[in-house]
C-alpha cells in the first residue's frame, strides 16, 4: 500500500497552479475503454490567481446527481475577475465527472462513490485515482476547502452549510467561522453516519478549514438553492481574504445533529407519505411519515415517529421507499456554536 501511495498520479493537469490570471483546462485521467482505446476522462478545472494570499479549493458534484454546486461553480469560473482576487481560487465544478455526466450518485465506470473513496489510490479504479489526485495534489495547495453537496435524487434537505465537531478546537472554530460567513439560511453542526473515506475527513485531517453543504436536492436545483450556493461561495472567498470586500451575512438558524437519534431508516417497502414538511418542528414520539404497503388496498400503513425533538431537516424522495433507505433527519435548534 505504501509503495502504491508513493507512485505519481496518472492524472495530468493542463493548468499551471502557479501562474497568474485565469486558466480554464482539464485534469486528464487516462481511461482505456471499448470506444476509445487511448481515451481519457477530462475533468474541467479553473484556476484564478492574482497577487499574494490564501488558496481556496471549491468543488461540486462529488456525487454526480447533486447540481447546486456545479451550477454556482461553472458560473463563478466564468465571472470571477482576477483583479478582485488576492491569492488563488481552484474551481472543480464536477469532481466526479463521469457520475456528473451520467446524472448518477456513483461513477458509471466503476460504481465508485467518490466521497467514500478517499484518500484514494494512484493505481486503483478511476474513482480512486480521482480521490488520490485530490488528496495529494489539490488539497495540499488549499487553505480553505468548500465541497458542495445536496440530497441528490433520493433526499431533500433544508438549505444549510455545515462543519463538523473536531478534536482540534481551534481548527473547529475556524471551520464554524467559515460556515457563519457562508451565511446559508441554516447552519449545521453536522454528524455523519459514516465518515470513513470522505473528502471531509481527509481535508480536516490535514488541518484545513473545511465547509460542506446540503442545499436541497430531489434530483434538481432550484433558483433559490443556486443563489444560496453562489452567494455562499463569494462570502467564503471574502471571509478568507481572497476576494475583495466583506461577506454579505444574513441571519442563519443554527442547527445541531447531536446523536444517531437524528436519523430514521425505513424498515418497510412502500409509498412514503410525510405528515411534516422540511423545517417544521416535531416532538419525540410524533409521526413524521407513514409508509403504505402497495401490493393491496386495505393494508395498514406503518407510522415512523420522531426519536427526538427538533425540526425536520431532511426527507426521503421520491415517493416510493425501500427498507434500509434513510427516511428522515431531525436536527435540534441551537444558538451559534461556541468559539
């Protein structure tokens, strides 16, 4: 394994990370396939640099069916004026490019879930090679990392920016300061079901400031969610001192995911009918949703109840659900995290 990690990445960038100005190019990953023997995966990348200052790495479509980040980042790559920049901005709007082009959460090439593949391998699958390049070549350049997420085709979220509880409280405080600067309608102290293999963990272990999001979902992006992503990107760059000006900070509602009781998982297949909408308050024991058997009329639905007080922060989409699917997430309403 150590020998593998010491190998150079097969990915070749067509941009010069040390050059000033605006560059639009690709991360070229050789991929031999039936329709192109010497073919490549061409991942779009933009580098905007001017003067001296920190570096921000902005990424979208870590999961290919999440569109708010790409919509904001393709626009940012086109419109950001280097004269307003002091430092460097690296933009990768569609990190898992094969999945993004297919409109799927995981890669159609190797079924790889990029956000469960870090730190990756230079001699692994296509997805592992992308993860390895990000880990060894992009993240080390960055002081701030913003990785956009939403619910994709199977979840819908309240629009929030988030950071994680960290053992290094100084680093944790810097992350939550960046979340506050992003200024989404909601801000979350986030708990992951399983953090192994995530970009989040990899970046945090390197001591960087890391911010992630969940900005809606349901397999699309609304004008509102794209606006939140666009504004949040600019706010974070201003907060970092990379972009001229100060963050346009609006009030945000702070939320917390204090335990695994936040999550509810379906134990039955059927039609899910929610009785609470996103953002609504719920109390422990109250019904969140009912799952109706669909093989025959007259069969009683199964009620799914809240395990804790809070607000409905995420819900399953579309209307049919399978046993094991995440049905809902409840978050508690809190004040701003202690600094």
